[in-house]
């Protein structure tokens, strides 16, 4: 199978490329570094030619990108990618998204929600995977929120997940038939974001202090301290099978 991974040099995309190759797929990488610009559309047609499927793992990773531009970035890149897929006859689009897109008021999350709507309304069959924040992304998040002595982050609950688990799921979805739906993936534990930041810094001997700050931003969003908008919409229920078995009348 021929697959193009847009954003195939990124945190998730590069790992997806390796995993798909391990499964015997012929994978092409499309990113700024390989001369493909999803924002201007440059190089998309060539990189999709002959591909049966496309994984879109594009993200705003350049220092020149500003979260204020996220709606325009995701709208324009996604429209260009979907149009190029139509022309190339791509049969399956797999997109990566965020948990909380529809519930969080910020340009980044609005951009991701709009991206999902564009994918759903495209004629190309699709599968969308929404994920919580990755363990591997946390150091970047901490850096972003850090000043010389202090890291200010909102004390919100998150359920982070390992890149390896997300990549395994993207690969499984990419190698399967399009499901024309959205799915969610999250790690096994709920933590407070500021507490995780403290652990990230301590693990690398960084002595900067982490301050829980309800006015601090998370990817450009202001979040209430008790907000659960970054958690998956499903929750495991409390009653185990054994509880049910031995307590029923
Ligand atoms: N990381 C997380 O914790 C997380 C959590 C939830 C959802 N997601 C979603 O997962 C996806 C991937 O995120 P990530 O963290 O893996 O991203 P990332 O590490 O920031 O990588 C971004 C990728 O996008 C490429 N790119 C940027 N601008 C481009 C453009 N104009 N044209 C073509 N390629 C472009 C980059 O290419 P170059 O390397 O060539 O610049 C790079 O390959 C995103 O949709 C994100 O919303 C991520």
C-alpha cells in the first residue's frame, strides 16, 4: 500500500512513518522539510500521486507560527490537503485531532474543530483520532510556559498518553478500512497539569518552580481549574464485574 504522511517529520508523524514501514507500506513523507507546504499547497499533488491513503499529522511547530493564526492555518492546510486528495483519487484520509476541540474557546482548539468538520464533509472517506496531550509533548508545553525562574500553568486535569500508544492506534486505523467517524484515545491516569510539569522538571534536574495559575494559558486557552474539557468524553464506569456478580440480589 502507498501512503503519504503529511507532517511525517513531527512528533507523531515520524513515528507513524516508521510503524507503517514496519508493516510493509510504501510511505512518502510530506512536510516543509521535504519541500511540501500544505498551507500554500506547494508539492501536495506530487506527494499524493499514487497514494491510496493519507495520514494528516500536520501541526503548527515553527516558532514563526502563532496560536492566533491557528484557525487560518488548519482551515487552509486541510482544504488544500483534501482538494489534492480528491484530485489524486486517495481512498482514505486519517486525521489527528485533539480532545476538547468543540468545548474549548481558543483559536487552536477552534482550528482543530474546524479541521474535523472539513474532513467530515469531504468526499474522501475518513477516520479521525482525537487524542489527549502526549507525554512526549509535555516538556515542550512546559518550555512554552516557562520564564527564567517560573513555570505558570493552569491546574487543570489531563489524561496524557504515550506517543507509542497513539502511533499504534493511528497505524491500525490507517491500515484498516475508513470508519467515517471520530475516535478518542487517552492514557490510563488523570493528573493535574501543574503536577505533571513539576515531575517533568524534576526528572531533568530543572529547579524552576511551577505555579498553578488559573489565569495562565493552555495552548492559547483559559481553562477553569475544575474543567474536565481536556479529558475524554467517555469515562470508565465504577462497578466491576465481580462487584456485580457477588452483590446482585
Ligand atoms: N503532540 C500532542 O500532544 C498532540 C495531542 C493531541 C493532538 N495532536 C495532533 O497531532 C497532530 C500532530 O502533532 P505533533 O505534535 O506530532 O506535531 P509536530 O511535532 O509539531 O509536527 C508538526 C509537523 O507538521 C509539519 N508542518 C508544519 N507546517 C507545515 C506546512 N505548512 N506544510 C506541511 N507540513 C507542515 C512539520 O513539518 P517540518 O518538520 O518539516 O516543519 C511537522 O512534520 C496535530 O494535528 C496535533 O493537533 C498532538
